[in-house]
């Protein structure tokens, strides 16, 4: 067995000290689990070594993880199907959910232990945006890229093929143009708003935006209830397959290698079951490595296309999973920034700057009335220490910093250094 890279392995003397103290301590901790009580006695350095070695049994072994039928639920599904969870002493039970509002509710009330969930939804719950405030936890990022903005054939009939064309149409023909996103504080809402804003469209004044669950997007466009939508795959590719719309942009056009779904839970769960939380992260890291091997993507597409998961044709999922894009109006390309699940660990690290970015957009669009303490909120939500322990268990590389920098569609750089100025600096905002 490889030696853990963390602090020194506990000596016999260390363990004797713990054993001598254990009996007295447990008498004083009737409300605490035995495992938690014992581990709280262990010095932090020794505890980290034990964690890195993967020697702590999960406090809860059967874990219900919610997911929405989207391509990026793959790591949750494959962790269970391929048995990556068993390696870490847990059994993942994927739970198919109907909407992000349902995921929010079930996470909040404990019906779900964790979920494949929109990054911004977790941060919205943390600050009580549109719902009762709940302390939340991001355990890891699940994927980058792979979402999209689809416009209807009716829009195309008016000569629109891209954002610039849409902006021209909206201003030339004022009416109730209707677009859908999947959750008010979620990622798809933020990609849609950012894309529109970059072309000078005010998503709150010049168009109407509604909320529609991902699997219902295609059906609603088919009956002409919307002019466009932003959603995860395969529901953009499905619109093209069904000949009702075309891809105007991908989310990687808005922000290359952007954060997307996360493994989310409540802070209470993460604190009460840290070994379980760490095991979940480790299992999903192994699944993410597996999926990011392109030769495994055909199998992954076949599995998640099943009725129990995404419930669509395999080819609707597989093409874009492999980076093979067709926008439905004559353009085909190989996208190097296709949906990534691992990318040598760069995908999965819970960067503080990623969480902070969603807060800046919530403030930009008036979902937050005042500036929060951006960094403090991110530090409380993103469970970096737990992630690092799971990374050690799975030999996943770590980045050099908790922050990262990117230039988005409009040329504006986000690096997390001055979030207040960033949030206030956009020309198009609430």
C-alpha cells in the first residue's frame, strides 16, 4: 500500500494516548457517535494521516444522491453502476428527480443525502435567495462545459443565427420574446443572462424569462411556448434531433471550462458525516477519471441513456460527449472544450473563485440586494479540506491556488480579486 502523503503516520504511542482517553470521553459525549467522538480526540495532523490512508469507516454507508436527467449526471450514475462507491465503503443510490426545485427541497429537508446540483442553486440556498436560508456545502465540482443555448426555428426564420442577430431582432421587434432557464439562481440562468448581456440584451427588461425543468425544455419549445432556452445536454442536441431548434451558443463559448454542476449537500450533513462525505467525493473522482477516458464514453452514454437515468436515444448523448458538435443549421465542428469530468483534477477542485462568481452574478441581476462577504461565503460553503483528503485517497492532483482566472465572452476577466467592483462593473445589469 502506498504511504499517505499527509502528515506522519500515527505511532503506537499516539494510539495508546487516544485509547486511554477514549473511555472517559465517551461518557461525556452521549449525543455524539462513537466514531465522531473518537476521531475528535485525535490530533489534527494524525487525523489527516488516517484520512489520507482511507482508514476511517463511513458513518453512513447507504447514500441517496439526487440527480436530474442530464448528461452531466454521469459521474453519480457511473460511480454506482461501476462499483466505484464500494471501494470506499459506501453504496450510492442514484435518485432521479423531476426538477431543480424538487432537488432543493429534498436536500433542505434531508430526503436526499446529496445531489448532482447546480452550483448557483447551492449558493442561492446559502444566502436565502428566493427560499428559506440553509447552510450548504459544495463537496466538489462535477463537470465543466457542455451546456448550451438553443433557439427555435421560428427565431431562425427571422434571420437569427447568433447572439448579435437576436439582439437586433429584440430591439427591432419589441414583444414578449420568451426564453427559459432551469432555476433562478442556477448555472443555466447565469449563462443565458451573461450571453444576452454580452450582446446588449437586458434579460429582465427586454425579454421574458421563465423557469422550466430540463427534461421539459424540448416539449415546451415544440408547442411554441418559448423562443429559446439554456439547458444542459442532451436537451440542446435533442432539439436539433427533433428538428425544432438550433444551437446558437455553447456554455463554453460564454466561459471556457466554466464550473457547472457540483456534488452538493447541507453543511449539517458534511459536518455530521465527514467520512461519508469524503468517501462520496472519492467515489465520484474515480468515476470522473473513468468517464474522462474517451474510450469509456460510449459505454457511459449507453448507460445514462437508459430509462432509469436520462431516458433518450444514445446517439443524442454520445456525440456531444465526444466533442462532436452540429449546430443544426449547417455547422459541424470538433469542440476541444467539450464536457469534461476530470481533466487531471482541474474540473473537480472546489475553487473559491468559482463560488464567488455566482454570487457576483446574483448581485448583478438583483437577486441579492447587497454585496455579501464574497470570500467568507465561499470559504464556508466550499469544503476544500474534505476535498483535499479525498484527492489524497484517489491520487488526484491539486491546483496551486484556491482561486483561478478566466476571460469570459465579453472580454472581462474574472479572478476573484475584487468581486464588488466586478459585480458592479457590467453595463447591462439590474
